[in-house]
C-alpha cells in the first residue's frame, strides 16, 4: 500500500515537472528544431497538464516554421514509438508466415 502511494506521488511529480517545460504563450525568441523535438516528445505530459487546468500550450506559437514542425513530428513519433511498433509488427508477421 505504501509503495503504491509513493508511485502515484512520483508519477504526479514527473508529470508536473515535464509539463512545466511545455510552451506557455508567446515567447520573444522563435522556437527552432530542437524546441520542436522537445515539445513533440513531451506532448502527452503537456496534454495532461492542460487537462488539469494549467495554462500551457501544446506547441510554440512563435516558431521558425518547417524546422520546428519537423522536430515536433520527429519528437511526437518517438514519443509514441511509431518506428519500433512498425518494425515489431513486421517481425511478428514474418514469424507467423514461417510457422
């Protein structure tokens, strides 16, 4: 019981700390590729923070254009594991054919 409470508290702290890195409003400097990469990677934490009423954004409003969005898409796909899931699906399919 005690370890479960500690795990829930730790998860809450991790979500809070990662959502604090999310974009919040209009910044002076435009966000570039690496900011896009980071914002794409933490999108789930940003979404959770937004659901709990924090005033944070999902993406940076002031960005550099396609480099930011390229980084955002790469970060998003790495967060959801797009490439690894497709590769493991092909391996499972190949094993079924062999058997």
